[in-house]
C-alpha cells in the first residue's frame, strides 16, 4: 500500500494525473528490475491512476493489480486464434457508435477513453475514432431504437462511459430517458474501482432521479481492488438505488484460484455489489498469456460452487461472435 498516492483530489485531476511512464510506475513499486520485461505497444500504452497503484504491494512483481496493467513483452507474440476483433463487433455495428448484438439491448461506445488500460482488454484494437456516436449520428441512433421496439435497454460503454464529463453523460441520459420504450440504462465502467471519487454527488443524484432502472456493472477482477475507500463509494452508489453488478475476467496468475474468487465475491457483497459474470478471456491479439484452458476454468468453477452461496456465484460464460447471448460454459463436460 502506497499511502502518499492516496489523495483527496477530484476525479478529473486524478484522471489527468494517471501514470503513463513505466519508469515512474516501477520506481513507485520498487520494481525497476522489471523494466527488461516491458513492451509498450503504440496502440495501447501504459495508463493507470495513482489511486489504483496505491492498492498494489510494493516490491511484489506478481501483485494481481500490477499484472493487469503492466505491459509485457508477451503481448508481441502472435498466437493463432487470438485476433484484433475477437467478438466480430465490426459485423454488428449498424450505426457509427452503436452495437446491436443482443435482441433487447443496444450498446453505445460513447468514448474511446479509459482511466486505466487493462492489458487483456478485448477492445484494445477497436477503432474508436471511426466509431463514436457523434452528434451527427445521434438522431439516427434514436430512429434505430424507435424502429426496433424490442430494444428496451441501452448500455453505455466504451472505453469507459464514466470517463466523460457529467455534462456530456447527463446529455446522453436525458436523451435516452426521453425514448419511451426504454426501461433500463446500464453503465459498464471500471472507474469506481480505479478512481472512486468519480462517483461524485452530482452523478449519484442524477442517477438516483432517473425514470429508468439504473444498472451499473463494474469490472473488478480481484478483492484487493476494493479497499475501504472504494468500498465507501460503492456503498454510496448502492444507497442511491443503483443496481450494482460485477463482471470479472478469468486471468492466469491473477484470479485463477478458488480462494481469490471466493474472496472477491464476498468483498463485492460487502460493498453492495452482486457477482454477475465470470468471463472466459476473449481471445484478443496480445492477451494470450492471460488465457487459461477451459478445463481449469470449469474445475475452478466447481470449487466456487462448493464454497459460496448461490447468489454469490457469477455465471461462467464465454462470449462468442455472432451469438445472440453470452454462452454459458458447459460445466458438466468434465464432471
Ligand atoms: S477499462 Fe474496460 S474498456 Fe477500458 S481498457 Fe479496461 S477493460 Fe478495456
């Protein structure tokens, strides 16, 4: 724990002061010797907020939070089956900035920016510049939703939708709330974990007043991401009547053992968050070294079932291209 990195600064300042220098990151953690293992690709640089670094253990090269953000030479290795668009999202993109993969939900990539760059991110090669829902296409998006009465939910994603200003975010919320057929607005975000101050009063008050069900799906991979400070902000979001769910990606050497998964589910529950999905890694180019074989994942899942109450066991799924739902992993195959 690096106490001097914990600040009371507002979220915008913390966002602008995120660490992008590998030398600075390694020096803060006393891990300068790791520099020889680092490779930083041009398309996906190092980025990590100081508040997240503060939760890492000094001197521990295997810290599970560090491993998620430390660019590694293995990212350069081309592995068969690991591609730039693993979910074929380019084929499910009827309007610039909008994906329609599942019947009742559409997803808007409202920004390409994230507070943190997770090395396993399946959208790390996504061409955000050519695919943002700009004001020029906003009308087309509304028309599309109107013409698809089966759509009742819009997911704000990205990038991270909470990395845009409240002004821009509220404009989106107002627009979506004015579309009568929509009942639910969902935010997919990692910001509450990496800069908890992003859940500021202005945002929580706005979300609490929404006429739609407000669902926030956070993305937490390890219990160490939820320190007491983060916990207090998540509890405030819960108190604002926001449904809080979590999705986790199974990552080799980071969270692929039963104790880590059990601790994560228990910690999430303490914070008022229910475990929702446990994802097998999407096979994106540059992330093969995080992947695990399916059999190990299934064995881990059986162990979780034996240790956790059912409401704290996330669904084990794999996302496959052109399937109308996330595919439940067949856990009976090996048992
Ligand atoms: S915050 Fe989400 S979208 Fe951004 S890099 Fe991490 S996993 Fe990808």
